[in-house]
């Protein structure tokens, strides 16, 4: 083999080696860039999900407060109606109790 051919082969191997190193460096950059973009997209998605969760919790809290207030008002009204009904029969109940006490003695 001639010296010229050996030089050409050596140059070709050197060029191939450099291209492989450049391709590896470029691939590494692409991977790092993709990882960074993925992390950024994940952070945005998590932030959006957190805001949506907070919104849903706030809405649910309002619905719960409204429902609790309605139940409290309904219960208070029913208690008032039961108290009125009981008071209507109070005199009769007192009379029956007094009558039984008096008849026992």
C-alpha cells in the first residue's frame, strides 16, 4: 500500500471519528434539550392541574356551605313546627299528669 493511500485511510478514519464524536455530542444535546422541554411541560401540566384542583375544591366547598345552610334552616324550621305542635298539647299533657298524680294519692 502506498503512503498516500495510508494517509487517505488515516484521514478518513480521523474524519469518521470526528463525525461520530460530533454526532454523539449533538445527540447528547438533543437528549438534554428534550429532557428540559419534558420537565418544563410536566411542570406546566402540574401547575395547571393544581390550579384546577384548587378551583374544584373551592366550588365544592361553596356547594357544601350552601347545602349545610339549607339543611340547618330546614331543621330549624322543623324544630319550630314540632315545638309549636308540642305546645298545643302541653295543657292537655299537664292535665293528664296532674290527674294521675292526684288519683294515685
